[in-house]
C-alpha cells in the first residue's frame, strides 16, 4: 500500500491529510493522485466509499493558488447531500493551505449564496441546476477555472443532467484539466468523455474491491403483503445499532417510517420532497444515534457517508445491480463488517441472478423469521444487557431491594419478571402500506422513461432533482452538446 508521504504532497496538505486520520492511500487514491498532479485528464471508475473524494480533492487542493482571488476548481455532484459532503472533506484537506470551499445547491437561500460567491472562494462544489442558475444570473464566473471534476457522472445521467453538465463545461476554458468519476460507464458518459476530455487516463477499482467483501448478503423471498411484519421481526432479532431501509418511492418511505414508529421503533425518512433543512436534521439525528433507523430512497441516500451502519434492508429491490452495490455499500465500511438483506417477491426472483452476475457474489437465502423467533431475539438482547450490567458491578444501591424481592418470591420468578418488563414484545399493531408493483426487469424501456426512474418515481411526486431552466449557452468550438436522445439512452442490465 502507498503511504501519503510517498505521493509528493506539500507539507501543508500532507499535515491536513494525516490529521484527518489517513495513513495509507486506497487503490483509487494511489493511482489517481500522481496522474492528477501531472495535470492529466482522468476517468476514475469507482463506487462511493472507495475514497474517491480524497482521490480528486488532494491534487485539486495542491494546485490551488490561495493568493489568487478567483474560482480555480469546480466539482459537479448529482445531489445536495453529496455536494455538502464533498465540500466538507475538501475544507478539511485544504485547511493547511486555507483554501476556501463553497457548496452551492438548490434548497439553500440564493441570496446567501450570491454573497458567499462575492467573497471569492477558490473551489465550488455544486449541483448542476444551481450552478447553471448562478451562471444565468452572472453571479458565477468560471473563466479562471483550471480543474473541472464530475463526481458520480452516471448518476447525473440517470437524473437527466447531461445537457446541464455540457452547458457548464462550455463556460470553462478549454485549456483545463477534466476529471470524471463514475461507478459505471454507460455509452452517453463515454461519449461525453470523448467530447470534453483530452486523452484521459483510465483508473478502475476492481470489481472485488467494489462489492465490499466484508458485507454478508442475504435475500428473503416474501409476499408483498408480508414484507413489513418480516422486516420488524428481523429488526427485533438482529437489533441493529444503525440501519438503513431502502424504499422505491417517496410514498413508500413516508409510509414505512410512519409504520415503524407506530410499532415502537425510532425511524425517520428522507426523500426529495423534504426541505433541505429537514433532510439535514434527519441525517444529523441518525449520525448522532438519536434515531436507529433511516428510511430512504436511492437518490436521497446517494453519497451518504455515515459510519457505524450495521445493517441495510432493501425493502424494495433497487432498479439495477449497480444501485444494489451502492445501497449495500452504506455498511461494511472502514474495515468493519455489515449485513445486507434484500426482500424479493416471487415475481422478482429473476433479479437475483442478474445481481449475482454483476457483483460476482452469491446471496445466501434466509428464511423469514417467525413471531416466536422475534420474541426470542428480543429476550436474548435483554439477557445480554443484564449480563453486561452485572459485569459492570455498580449495583450497590439496588441490592437491598433485590434481597427484599427474593425473600418474598423465588429467584426464577423475579428474573422472569425482569425479562418480561425489559423485553420489547413484538408489536402486531395493524399496518397498511400501499402495495408497490414488482420491479420490472425489462431491457426495452424508452429513453424518456429513464430520466426520472432512479429511486423516486413520478407516480409519487417526481425525482430528487436540483433542476433549473436550461441555460441558453452555445457550446464553444469543439464542444458539441449531445442531443436529448443520445443523453438518455437506457442502461442495460448486462453491461
């Protein structure tokens, strides 16, 4: 493994990186950083969680001239959450050099962003719609940008942002360095790379590194009407420290989080219809452990980097195998193990083989737990808690009361009463979820159906998108914009 001290970084940047706890570079970092420092255009094929933010962030910070009062680098990200996370990491990497980083995204007060832009940040991290909005208003000038980075390009394709990205790139000097990061490389992304990049170097993280071997993967074959009861029994048995449950639509997320709370769990949901303030509030509570369960759509959870997630539950199967890999990658991080469980209805059974071919991993079948097994799981958790309390040996103030109880009752009855009192017995409060249609495994979907299909579908309020009016820009010479037809080509399940 390559150490950061071996990458030729400045003392200021190296000190900041080591302060962040980084010691050895990940595969994507060790290959990307030297090439980027040589100002080469680069395509990095890597999943979230492989360290790609530092892979492009470290060389970008190195190339920033802090004496220059101008925007020198821009990063385009598909979602608000990812833009915020990337900017936070860049802020830490650039702390030694005092690099100014500004995130700009929809849902935040535009006036506040305009005032911040006047303070001449060195790096902008933004979502396509809001970046175009500022360019339209002439509050954002990119004429001195020397580095442009596209993060999670395939996701921006899925969300219909390709034309926006092309319009943004057309405003950046052609003499620039362009870096593109994408988990997959569908044809429209390849065409965009050919059009906007100069002899790009390609860095790929191997599939075995992308699928995170530290994650135990299971599937349960469950009828749609039984899914929720099975989910709650699994939660009772497994007692996850932090869990993320994925639903296909916004409606599903709302209904699931409400139903979980009715059954006595602490859960909240995030999706595109929530205000930015509400989303950030929910994520903060989840990170701090004030809620145990986060329910999310794919788009809302994209790019989330939350440590300590022990379990991922795919209540609804994801749209494609790549999305499955992204979902389960929320657990099993930083060398820790994780568990991923996927619910599959009988009509979705063929989905399994498609995922297994993509990930080169077999999912193990798990039988749906019974009510008795759920109760047994809760009892086991309580017993473990009691044993831990005994071992802590801080029981002095309770022994007199215990002695009194034992004088009036036999020990077994006392212990049974304590177990009953502490055990969360499985709740059977009736729950009504709107039935979702099985995920279609079709390969002939029309391009116009593809744009908003990722995560949050139209039937439940539209996709999670930060869209603005298209900017009336003309491409620079040699930078043609693609047609809508080419930018919306559906992604095959078997590429």
